[in-house]
C-alpha cells in the first residue's frame, strides 16, 4: 500500500510571543485538516513530537478528545522525520487508512545547551568548553574545505541564498536579504562559520494528513505520494558531534546510508530529483549534504554554488523556503517543514519561490545529533 | 598550600612527570578509544585494556571557539577576560583521533596536518584555590 499526503498545514516560523508551542501545533493541525477537507474525528492515529514545548499528545486537548491513539515521538532533530516514517509504516501495514503527523516547538533564545552526562560523556568535557555543537559543524566543514577545495566565499553564498529564498516565504522567520559581505564579515562564531551562517533555535509548527494512496483522490486532486522514507543512525567510524575521540578510519555518515536506502526504495536516482531540502544547520552542512545525499561529487559544490545552480531556477534548487537558516530550527517541526515545502513545490503552489518546469520529484533530508539522518522522496 | 587535582580521574596518567592520555584498546578488533570505556565502540566486546596513548600526532581538523560558552563551561575567566580558544582533533598514530583544546587560538597559527604535542597543566582553580589540571595540545617544536 502506497502512502499519500493529502493535507498540509503550517504555523509561521520565527517568534510568536502570544502563542504556546502546543497552540502553534494545533494551528497547523487545523490548517492541514481543512486542506484535506476532513475533520479531527476522521483521524485514526496521530504521531507527533516537540523537544521543548511539551508532549505532542496534549494536542488532543486542543483538537478534541476522540479516543485516537496518539504516539509521542522524540528523536532530536529527526523527530519530524521519525514521526512521518512511523505514520508511513502504520499505513503501509494496512492497519490504518488516514491519520496525522504533527511537529511543533518553542525554544529559548540562544544556542542549545547540552549536558555531557546525558550523552554518556564525563563532566570534564563540558567544563572545558567542548560540549558545543557549533564547534563540531565548524570542524567538519574545516576539514572538508581543506580536502575538497571549498572556499569561504561559497559558505557565505549558501547563507545569502537562504535569506534570498526566505524573503519570498511568508512563513519564514528571516525575510530580509543580507548582503554577501555582511554575512562574511559578521561575528566569527567558530572558524570558518560566521553568525549569519548558523541557524537559530526558533518556533513553529507543521502538520500533515496522510492516507492510503488509493483513497487520496477522495481528499484532494493534488495528492503527493511518499515514495520513500528511510532513517539511519551512525555506524562506527563516522565523524559525529560530541565525540571526545573518533576512529582513525572514517566511514560514510548516516546521511549517505539513509539517502541510498531511500533512492533504492523509490527506484529513482539523484538526477531525477527536481527540488531538494537538505539539512542546513549551518552553511557548511548544506555544502556537504549536497554530496552526501548523492547530488554531486565531493568538491563539485564549489562550482555549482558559485554558478548559482542551487538557487530557485538553477539546475538543483536547494532549500527553496530558506531552509533552517531563514526559518530557524524548532526541533519538533523542522523535518516536517521540509516536507511541507516540497508538497507546495510539487503542487505548483509555491508562488514567488516556485521552482519552474513543473517539478515532479522532491527530496527531503534531516541530520541531527548524535548522528542520525532521515530522508524522504516525494512525487506528485 | 594548594593542591593539583586532575579534572577527571583516569583521563591521563597522574601524578606523573611525563603524563600521557589513557585510552582503552579492544583485544578483539584492535580499536582504541579515548577516554577509557568498559566496552569497544566498534564491536561491543568487553575485552578491552587500558593503554597510554601517543603524546604526539597530526592536527586532523580545528576551529576557534569565538564566544564564551554557557554552563557547563567552567573556567577562571569572566566575560571580560574571555579569549577565543582553539579546539581540534589530533590524530594519534596507531591509536585514535582525540578531541582537545589547543593552545593556539588564531587561524594563522593552525593548519590541518601540522604536528601537535600533548600538554598537561593547570586549566583553572577551584574555590579552595587548588589547581585543576587538564590536557590540551599545542604546536610541536
Ligand atoms: Zn572491538
């Protein structure tokens, strides 16, 4: 049984002082139900998650106590992707016809604070100032630039493109373009990455109504089919965050594994993809994820990005909604935002930021601590 | 009289005139890890033994921490006296890549592949004035 997305909803990303994370999730859920032309009581199941805004299953108090099974999902940055995969499997199993996937969050300002003990690492690691995700991202791209000839200017261009796309997205947090030299010369957070090259913890909510593919046309004339959904964790030897040591011999990270599983599941290849949303926690991540997901060879990003090929209208449009850089990162919602944007693009409803030539296949990719990745392939 | 106290037990040989980092080595598959663990991260075997890691290695990658970290960061610094610090992975031959603070803290002084050496010394002071001893790497002479 194939799976289709028949309803999509979003609560604008950014900062909404008057509204809790849960209320932002409910807002998105109501929109998704309306989009599919169904009601909450029609939902046979729910999967959802939030990292800092309470239990997702509390949504039933907002939307109605219908008795449906609602399962909380908690999987770091891959929470949204994991919820969607759970729903995908629930429908594929034949057990359910229709249900909801939802993710929302509301984080405090500033970088995420990590506790070494929770990760099984000694307190000395945090005391010495090593328990900091931004350092990992910087060290990964630092080595990558050295190995494959990626320039600092290319990192700035990734962020510039994100804010350019964000300026065309009414649901983005940062909707003003930022000049290239301002990005390059902003505060050096962790060499080679400056302030504007990092995303920030934020707020937002996304909901999707998913159903059996053979019933999709009942709800919409533009169903988007989930051709693949794959999730992988790290193997020994991949370079990951919060690692006091790592292997001498490197192996491919979880992104590479999840991507190849997803392509195999969907029976398509990277060249077939028309629009892609790739985890861009910072500029360097987008660069590396282009190759790790199979869209180019290592090092080719330099020429592709310099030529503008990852912009809307380019050969391989990446993060058409502005990505995490322009949207911020509400952990529970971030992976589902990518799916929401892909649905808009494949339906032809992305307005000012619509990718030309009727895109047919879309791709989403999340990556998070401590080394997990989820990929989906969507088709209209 | 102030004492010298290691930042954590078992991270490096202590007391010692010439300390070394302490790792564990799997007797089944040969993989080394730092700090010491009770099992092997590659194969899960519990047949691991402690060993001293090499004191020199090559810089594998690096960055510079530009802002003063929030808790759990603990140092003698204040926001006024904080200075950016280097962080990197040093590839210890035949053993493992170890993450460490670096004594160098400018992009000009750091290059992937450069030779680094271990330094064990005072990292901060506790409330009683004791010296808390930690490890770092610096460019080798
Ligand atoms: Zn082993």
